[in-house]
C-alpha cells in the first residue's frame, strides 16, 4: 500500500469552503504518480519508448467533505492486474475518517492511441484485494 500526504490549501476549496469535487481527482492522480515513481517506473523513459499511461475509467464516491488546512492521506493499492490494464483502489482519509474513495482503471497506449501492454516491472507488483 502506498501512502501520500496532501494538505488542503485555500485554492483547493469552493465557495462553500470545502474541497471542490474535481480536486479529489487531482489528489489521487498525484498519489498515483508518486506511487509509479516509487515503484521504479520512469514515465519519461516510457514516453520516449512511445508508451504512456492513460486513465480509462474512474468510479468515485464522495463520502464526507475535506476543508481548508486539513491534512489528508491518499492510500493506493492495486486491486486487479492483467497484462493490459490495472485497477487501483484509492482512498482519501483525514485521520481515521474516510472522505473519498475511487476505483481507477489504468491502461497504456502507444502510437496513435493504440492499446499497449503494461510495463513488465509493473505487472510484477503485488495485487491487494480491497477491504
């Protein structure tokens, strides 16, 4: 499981003073990018080889609001993996309180937007069944 801390800044909030719903997608994207880096996958090298990651699907549940200056943590795990796609479970917590959760399907695309296999080193990572 990968853990990524996030601080809520004023710019992350809407007129009601809560985190704007689309910013949760930004938070989990940052966490995934950090996770990929920590897994030893160089996305710039992938891009130079003509392959990039793409989000194919997101299913999100907004449970409770975060507000200015909250300290959040994004937890990321791989819940399913095939040679062509990876499904990641991501949860945003404030302390012991779950605020947001998403299931994100990641694929790779190559030249002309055609499907490509996930990198071999990624396919070797452990899959964790969601709880």
